[in-house]
C-alpha cells in the first residue's frame, strides 16, 4: 500500500489528540463557550474633581452560563474595592486630581474570569476654601450646620467674668460660600465661673433651627449637668426663644430629632453615679414643658447618636461598663419614645475587651432604607461602618473597615450618600471618606482635609458642597474658628 504523506499523518494525529480531550477539563481552552467576556463603559472618562463616574459592565457576556460576580478596582492597585453578585453597574467619585485606571473582573457560573479596564483623567476642580469667620475671641467649641442652604455656626466664647463667663452664640452666613455673615445672636450666657458649656447640637423643628445644649455646674459636692432647649422663631435663626430646662441630665447630647413637632433627644453622662443615659421628649409642640426623662439604668453610655428610624426614635451608643463592652442600639416602642425595650441590641461586641477599649466615637446615619453606624473600635483604632439588616435595626450585619487608623468618627449625608469625617489616631489630621451609593456598600478613598491642630471638628453638607468647621488652640484651649468648604 502507498504510504500517506507526512502532512496527512500530522492532521490525523492532531484529530486523535482532540478526540482524547473530549469530555476532559477544558478551563484552559480559549474557545470554551463558558468563558465570559468583560465589557466596561465609563461615563465620563475625563473631567474636574469632584468627578462622578458611572461605570457600566452590563455588556459583559457569557454564552455557556451566567455572570455571577462583578469585582471593581477603582484605581487598579491590585485590590478589588467593591464586589457585587447582583449589580453590573456602580458609581465612583474621584475627589483628587490624577490618572486612574478602573478595572472590572467578571466571574461566570463555571468559575471562569475576565477583566477589562478604562482610564479616567481627573483634573483640578473643587478645592478646600478656608476662611476665619470668628477671630481673636478664644472660641472653645464650634460646629457648622446647613441652615437654608447657607453655613451657620454655633460656638462658645469664653469671658473674663466682667459681663459673663461664657456665651453660646449663633450666626449664619448671608451666602452659600460663607464669604459674608449676618449678625450674631446670643443664645445663652453663663454668669457663674463654676458653670461651663459641655456640648450642643442643632436640629430642625417645624422647619426652623433649634438647639439642645448641656451645661455643667461644679460645686463642693461634685458636678451637675443640665440640658436646655432653645428654638428659633423663624427659618434663618435671626431670633430665638429663651432657653427652657428639659429636666434631663447628661454631658453628651446626641443629635435631637423632630417627632411630629415634639423634640426628642438622648443625653449621656460619663461620670460616676447613675443613671448614665437618659432620653427626654417635650410634652407638646411648644417645647415649653417636658416629660420626665426615661432612664436606662443598666447602661453607661458615651457618644449617643439619635435618629428617627422607621417612625420611632432610636439611638446608638458606646458602652464601657455593660458586658461585653461595645456598640449598642435601642429603638423605642412608640413614635414619641414613651416606652422602650428593656434590652439593648448588640451591634459590635468584638472590640478589644481591655479596659477603656469601648468605641471612642460613633455616629448613626441612614444608609438607604436601613440605619447604619460609623465608629472607631477602641484600641484597634480602626474606622468601621456597619449596616442594619432591616429597616428597624433589629439585627445588624458585619462591619467593614473604612480606615486602618482613626481616633474619632462623625457621619452625615451628601447627595443621599453616607460620608464620614474622622481624625487620625494622633489627632493631628482630619480626613473624610464618602460612600459611592446611598446604601453605603461601596466606598471611595480617604481625602485629607487639613491639619486641625489637635482640635476635632464637625462636617456637614451645605447643598452639594462639604463644610468642615473647627477651632484652633492658641494655648488656652481656644482660638479662632476656621471654616473649610470644598467647592
């Protein structure tokens, strides 16, 4: 018989090898139909900071299966920053100029992966604009709030005793940038050197600003804290009512809330003796009379944070005596907080249990439809964020680390997205970190604000801009008020 040509033998041999591979593992075969093809569209790809980029991987496809996971690396540093098993789109906010490569990795139901990337160019845009609205007056406390779209300051000015020993003051900018300010309004003054302001919080009642503040009176028998309420008589705060005693005691006032026209707030006392945490609600919409405070005898609370959660007041607080130490949550049984459950819900008790390692600062915020808490976890000095598993906060998920080094935490909302401001652990530099979505499941990169000279500050949203307020320390514990606006 005539011999076959060599090239025919080669073809036959290749076909035989292909036959042997039928039914075997083909994960490395490039034409396997179950291998996904990643696709990514970024809109826009260039712009000025703050640049909001919409990322869309919905065109990713796989023939022999489904895509089960999308992983996003927003700066291509090799670490995937956000993972979703259901969403093929996401958003990212770039606050700092630079060239970024964003990558998506898709995984198919058979375990195959594919990646693709887009380049994002961010040029200089918004920057921190610094001003000194109060100078040369040795201010010892200052916070900024959004009142009618303009920044407003509440601050404490010490005196020498000739007229007063300390004053609580309010003033509002006449524009959204804080370039000019309206006249100050004195809310309260202390005429006894034994009495001091210890905390305050501004909120809105019926559309007008209102403030709960705490004072402490030192006597031979010890300190006595008292909480007071004062209300603006119109929307911008040009005039205020005389302060009314609420009957509550507590040095640390949690953010008050509007309960269908009635004021509710929680205050915690860090001193010895008890009780340590009280909830107080006004008896009517005038705020002239108050119900007897509700006492939570089994809790020594720090840094309380109060919100209306699913129609009822609820608060979170750090606990340093309740075992185990950690972060706890409690929601009222009715809309005004007349009744409360007897047992607090543990949010995070995995914190280091050495002495004084309870959360050093925490702040509650809404994350989409559920409550969430930003906090620092004691000696581990991490900034963490945890979301409730349901709308009422009856159960909580696992927290995630937002920053490895943090000494305090305060949360607010910007365009409906959670945003957290925090100090580094040596209390010399402030940062903020913003979520990329309302649910707080995807987060951006930390952005430095400014050296705050060891004095914590407050962060709020003024319209679509961020405002950060703090006071300097001239060596006496007080100093000028600084306002930094990102615009």
